[in-house]
C-alpha cells in the first residue's frame, strides 16, 4: 500500500505545480490588462506604443536569427574543411590505388 500513496503524492505535487503555473499566467495577464486600462496615455497612443514594441521585438529577433545563421555557417564550413582534411589524410595513409 505504500506504493499507492507514493503515486498519489506524486500526482498531487504535479497538479500543484501546474496549478501554480496557471495562477502565475493568469496573474500576469490580469496585471497587464489592468496596467493598460490605467495607463495615462490615450488608447491610440497605447496601441502605437504596443505596435512599436512588437516591431522592435521582431527586429531584434531577426538580427539574432541572422547572427545565429552566420555562426552556424561558419561552424559548418569549419566542419566541412576538417572532414576534407581527414579524407585527404586517409587517402594518403592508404596509398595510391
């Protein structure tokens, strides 16, 4: 019977963790909504501010993606070069056919 209580405890701790996350997300959403409603700016200004922040986020994300692509290309080129060198070394070790 000890095993059954352990399983039940594990289920309870799992559901407690997921409910805590749900409360956190709900609280964040509620806080964001209240802050928008009580903002000292007009609706048009607030929408423009939100749009600008979204565009800034997209620009930042695009820049990070470009940087990551460049880094990955460099890594792939370096790996390709090492493989080519290994193939050449292997052929030299085997000798002429």
